[in-house]
């Protein structure tokens, strides 16, 4: 996957959904996204997104001590973030419908060829 605007929007929705299931710290989130199929995702992409989502009120964070090193910043979703997930799902399903409709036509050409 490349780093297009579409991917950024999709990634944002996916990040919110992952965090809605379980509070996570940044590196753990990167690993989880990679396990889910975003194999090219790196911290340099995820950390700025986490900061943006927190600034916009969709996430909150708290620092917790770690037995494995320095404190970790754990992110959790807010109600605003949960609302955003609903909007993301609606937008994704609408986009999926349109793209599937285009794919189902021969080479995207619907003028009878």
C-alpha cells in the first residue's frame, strides 16, 4: 500500500477501531496494524496520526509505568472517536459499493462494449 490520501483516511479509521477494542501504546499499535495487514506501516506514520487524533479529541492518553523500560503513553478512544468510527464505516461502505459497481462492469466501461 502507498501513502496516498485515501490510505491516510483509511488508516485513521482503522487506528480508531483498533484502539476502541483495547488501549494501546504507540509501538504496540504499529505491531498490531502490521499483523492486520498494513505491512508497510512504520512508527513515523502512526505517531503523528496519534498526535492528530488526540489533538482533535478522538483519543486521550495517559502515561503508565512499564516493567520493560520507560513509561509508555497509552491511548484510549473518546466518544468523539467512537462517533468518527461510525462515520468511517458509513463512508467505507459507500465507497466499497461504488468501487465494486465499477469493477463489476467490463473494464469499468458501461457503454455496452
